[in-house]
C-alpha cells in the first residue's frame, strides 16, 4: 500500500460557527510558520512545528461527520508551508466539504497554485500592519511586495475572501489603520480583531495590550471613511 503524504496537523477544533463564515465547520491547525509575530497566540505550533500529527484523527472525524459539518477551515501556523497541503485539500474536497484557507500572504505562488486547482472556497489573509511597520509586526524581512502579490492573486481569482488585522496596542497605532485602508478596495471585507492574550504568545512583551472598546470603535471610524465593509471582530 502506498503511504499517503500527510501534512503536519498540530491542532484540531471539532466544531466552530465563527471561523468559516456561513458554515458549520471544524478548524485544523498546521504546524510551522515563516513569520514570528510577537502577538501570535499559537506559539507552540509555530515554534515546534513537528510533534504528534493529528492527520489520521482529523480524516476519521471528517469521514464520520459528512452531512453534519459543512466546511473545514485550514489554519496555522501557515498552511501553505506544508508540502502536501494541496493533496490534503483535494481529499477533503472529495468528501464534499467546503474549504476555507487562512494564510499570512508570504507564499503567493503556492496560493496561486491552490486557487488554480479550485481547492478552496474562501480565503482569509492577514494584513499584519501598515507597509512601513510590517517588519516590526512580523519579525521578518520579507519584502512587503510579497504580501501585496498575494492580495493581487486573491483578487484575480475572484474568490470570496476577507482581509483582517489583529489590533495590538504596542504594535499598532491608529495611523497604521489609515495606511492599511489604502491597500484595500472600498468594498472588500476587512475585519479588525481585538487582541486577546491567550497565555501562549510568541512574545512576553508587557507593552502588548488590547485596545479598549472605545479605541477599537475609533479605529473602525477611521477605516469606515474609505472601506464600506470594515467591521470589528471579537
């Protein structure tokens, strides 16, 4: 028997009504990431991508839940780092599930390949900060043009999508959101997520705090001057 190439799945949420808009879904978390955002709440799977692989458990669960669950959200880490992520998505697709992909936008060519093959129905891409402060937000020297390319790829395929930013005091200022708004089309879906300290962050910097509800509302007002579909989340 030929051994399947299995992506490294390091976490598994059996049901969510939030992660995949309009779908009753489950969420799987792949191991590893090529960014080191200090506010990332999945430090274990980012820093330690290898470990117990939940692939078999996930596939057994999905086989049993056909007709009950509608979709699968593939998150991370960064799922597109997995060499066999396309095969995994195709297998899920063959079971009748819709697929949502969460990505950090660092791999535009891999993203393009996935979309060309029609392997997902919805893409959520993180915009970590304004272009001039991306390095601080990601602890990465990847040129911002790479992230812009991923945005262009998503738009070119016309796939249902959203862009989103986790707002963190100590990382972001209101001016960052003015600059992020300039990157987006007026009618694109954009969500600003309130930072929550999961207790499992990449960084322990005490300067990182959540914006108050009033401050979040102010950020939304800034965005709404240009973006008709900007919303707060969380």
